[in-house]
């Protein structure tokens, strides 16, 4: 592979390069952190090589990111800490937003955001409120951005009908000869298909507006100010596209309310923490209520269940296909993931009246 220092040298960064460190936290892109010294001060940058097997249209991904971050930055101009509230791309020496290495892979550079915390999971009601607040703020900044100006970099990413079509194809093909072992799981998803279409149908019928959608609003994609605890920046913008923002509230609620790991094998540990669920919605609505439509507002809680269903269907589909999409560490890994999503949905249903009553 081409030397990382040479790749970093393609970008218009002032000062002298001091060190480079690989960041192993991400699972999709290759990431490195560099440190520069300029006029006696230290500056850090994040450099990433896009995974072109996942993002097959990397230039469109970058165009979406540049448009969205530029739009958010116009909303922050009056804030003293604006540099930590939005990702900032660094241009190349050729005045572009990205560069290609000798192997043809696309690289980008961001200014590093310091003095922030990240969390791998949610276990605190105050943090849940802040999490919801951060997602709401991200959407508020972009509620006036024309979503149809963004590229669709991954077609039908959260389209429930498309995901069920893929599941039915996997059932028909039964490539891994696993069909007979998942009858209970299939029965659950097929019985819940109609309700699961709620968000997709609302968008296709025009009952909710087309907006900018992040599509991966898990808590580890939020940077929290180390001093104030505020969720100041939403990161990992590779899946930013147009859609319904209910995909984002849904993923927030799915990942934030589950009481165990996404691949927990002991299903007795898996449930929905209704207090965290409620606090996320309250934090979200404290910012978002001023731009939400009535229908969007009414579907927030439902979005958590629907997005959980989307992921469960995807995990089960991959299991039937022989684990070709998601990385696995054991033969049953994708089936375990599908089962946790089912368990989470079932516990949501048991607590549904309590959750929706608290949010009304």
C-alpha cells in the first residue's frame, strides 16, 4: 500500500507532520489520525480511505457530505465552539474535497474534533435525553436543505418492501440450507410485515416529507462535549441521503433502548428500556418539534419498532444467504442478531401502551 504520509501529503495542511496513528474503532473505512505542528501549535486531522466495496459511488458520497456539512456550518457561524459542532473537510492541494491513492482508492481528510467523548452504548437517562437532542439538532440544521439535491448512494437502504423481497428470495434460494432451522423467526417477520411497512408507505404516499436522513444514528456516532455533556456533533455521514427522518429516530430508539448487545445469545437479557426510550424522544422533540409535521410526530415511537424490524429482516436474510454481508464471529451470529431484534420488538409491544401514554 502507498505510504500513508504520502497520501496525507496530498491534502492542503499547514505545518510539519509529527506522527500518524491508526484508528481501529471503525468497521467500514480505514482511518488514521495525524498530528501536525504549525507556528508552535498542535493540530490533528482524521484521514479515511473509503471502502469502495460498501460505497460503490464514493464521489457521490463525498458530494453529499460536502453539501450537508457546508449547509450546517452556515447555521453555526455565530457560535464560538462551531469547529466542534460539525465535521470540516480539508481540501487537497488540487482544491478538491478528496484524493485518490495509487491503487485508485478515495481518501478524505477532516479536521479532528477534540475535547469530546463517545459512548458505545446507552445506559443513562440524562445521556438518553442528550442523545435525542443531538439527533434533533442535526435534523433541525438540515430541515431547510433540499433533500432531492442529494445522491442516492445506496438504493432503497431502509425500504421495508425491498428488504422483504430480499428475504423471500433468500427463502426461495436457501443457499446455506438453513431454512428449516428458522421457521419461528420467519413466521414472526411475515406476521409483522404489514405493520413494518408503516414508514415506507407513509413516505411513498407523501404523508411524511422527503428530508435529509443520516441513516445510521447510533450513539457511537455522536460526539459529546467533554465539559458540558451536550451532544455537539453527529459524525459518520457516509450514508446521508434523502428519505424520512423517521429512519433516524427509529435507529436512535432501536440502538438506544436495547438492554443488551445486538448479538446477545441469552435472550432473557434482551428488552426495551422504556425510560431510555422515552427520554430519547423527549430530548429529540425538545429541538425537533418546531419543524416536524403532525404525522412525523405521531410516528416517532413507531419508527423505533419499524427500524428494529428492518434490521431483523436484514440479519435473517444474511443468515439464510450464508453470511455474505455482515461480518460474523460464529456460525449463528446473524441468527443471534435477528433474534435480538425480535426480542426487542416483542418487549416494545409489551410496553407499548406505557411508552405511548408517556409520550402523548
